[in-house]
């Protein structure tokens, strides 16, 4: 394994020849809900912002102020789907590049995951997961991932690092461990790694994978930085919630990593259920202490042997496409479980995806729970059971509202009118549930509404952040 370390300077060279900081330090995930608290926290060297939630032309004032103070900001993407069968979308790559440049970032990060499947490659309906799903650790999937990563590297103005994800389910017939899979990915592409120690713990509980073995096998010198996050265990399943305190087992995995290499940066992730700033600061101090303790027992670990570079063939992409489409269709469209999967775990994952979908739609369209009250969640879950998401969450909210209106719901006339008004305003046209006289009047002013409709559809096309 070739090393990219510079022994005599403060920076290292990436696979693209760009300079990236040798040390980021201790950071925290920047979220609008805790923006002010993050600005006041002592000892914050850098922050990470979800790329899809940042508009380059209108950066949040908090991020601007942090940048002016010299705090590094790293955009963290969630929608590329680098592990998917299709090649990365040029528009999504351009968007990620634009955010990196607007933030003056030294690198960008994404996930080793697939987020959509189906479509032309499989002659089936295109489906969106709304979540990061694991890729099979097979030669076909690795070939596809390596080519997709190289495409992304060529399109981005700064180095790319990719993150291991958490999963509830395992693919049958896998040919490599996680550490071997990551090692070969780095060897063949030169990409850097974002190692999430909480995800290693999640996979230990859910899939029986030893995090120490993964750390022994992966190229720790390729680590760009590390994620630490909280979660909880229920009925033998670990849920990587990013909404609970960091647990001791996750810190133990961090200590194991720090005993092998000094991570250039460590970042605390929290996405919701935000505690008081003092609690976050205490977690950050615990992370610093754990890294220092791990470094105190460091020993050199042997490197596994490298493998030759390969290129994804179209047949590899086709096989991966069919396998991912079958899995995603089972999870979100109710089709039979593919052979070899644990059906109980698939059911758990399916329920989790539906629940997350309901939660995110409630966030991007908060008026819907207000209009529907306690009936929102059961109505949405009933809708989602037979209607997989085929586009972003904002379109999903519009489709859900249209579904209710088509069914004459809600029964309360005031609520139904409020829902009708909400849908019509965002879609830029009246819904068919409106009386004919109103629809006829709307047709006469369609030319006036057309520009507004275009803006509404554009705004609706965004996909908010989803995490693993």
C-alpha cells in the first residue's frame, strides 16, 4: 500500500495531487438547530455541513462567520449513490463541487452506499430509498464502486473521502470482509476514507462483524477523518439514530482505531433531539480523551497485500443493478424478498425506511402534520405501504397530499380545504378535487400561474439530507 504522508510538512497529497490538511482536529456536525451553540463552543477546529442542505449563493450566516474565524467547513454529501449501478449523475457532482468551492473546503465526503435503483438498466420502475443502503461486498460491486469513485474524483475540485455505512441487513454471497473491501477500494482509486466508528459498532451488533478485524484490515493511513455518533439497541438491533448520546462501546471502537493511527480529524454527529450545549461539549471532551488514551497504546499493525486495479464492465453494472433493484423493491414496494436475505431483518429495515420517510416528509412539509393532526402518521404510513418513493421527499409530500384529496380525505371539510389550498399553492395549479367552476377559472389564468408553477416544481425537486 503506497503512503501519501509527508514526513516533513503539515500537509499530505491526495490521489488527485491536491493538498489536504494533515490535521483537522476536533469538530462537530453543523446543523441549523445548533448553529449558535456551535459558534460559542470552545475548541471547535472544524465543522461538517450536509452538502444538500447548503445553498452556495446563500450560505447560512453562521457558516460564513465560522469561515471568517478560520474554522474549516467540509460538505458531506448524501445523495450521489456512489455504490449504485448507475454512473454518478453529472448534475449532482457539479452541485457538490459548487458547494466545496463556495465553502472553501479542503475536501468533500460521501458514502459507500446506494440510494436508488431500477430504471432503464433493469427495465423497471425507478425507486428512491430515501436512505443509505449497503452495497454487496462482491467483485462486481467493487468494480462498479471503484469506477464511480474515479468519475467523482475527476469531477470534483478537491479530494474525495468516502464513508463506511451502518446497515440492518447483510447481502448473501459476499466475497470480502468490510476491511478487505475498503482496502481494495483505496488501493485501486487512491480515495481517502471517512471511518464512522459508530457504524462499525452498528455492524458488529446487527451483522456480527468484528470492528477490530475491520480496523486491522483497512488502510488506516488513508483515513481523512472519523465520525462518532450515538444510537440505541432495541430487540437485538442497533439503531444508528444520530439522536442519542455516544455510548461506551462506540468510544471503545474509537480507542481501538486511535491505537493504530492518529486520526487527522474526529467529528461528533448529532442530527436531532439536540441536548443542551454543555452535554455536547462533554461528549466532545470524552472523544478527545478517548483518542489520547488510544494513542497511548499504539502498535504498528501489518498491512494486507494489495490487489490489481480492475474496471467495471457493463455486465458487472447490469448484475449489480438487478440485485439492488430487487432488494430496494422488496424494501419499499412490497415485492418478495430476494433469495438469501434474512426476511425478518428485511421487515425491520422496511419499517424503518417507512418511518423515516414519514419523519422527513413532516420536516420538509410541516404544514401536513398541522393540517392532519394525529392522523398524519397513520395516513402517511398507509399511503407509503403501496406507493414507493420515486423522487425526492418534497415531491413525496405533494404526492401524499394528492393521494388524500383523491380519496376525499380528510373527512373534515376545513382540513380538506386547507390541504387543497396547500397542494394547489405548491403545485402551481388547483387540484382536481376542487369544484369544476374553480378549475375552469384556474384554466383561464394558467398563463399567469405558469412562471410560478415552474418555480414551485423546481423548489419541490430537492431531496433533504438522509443519513445512515
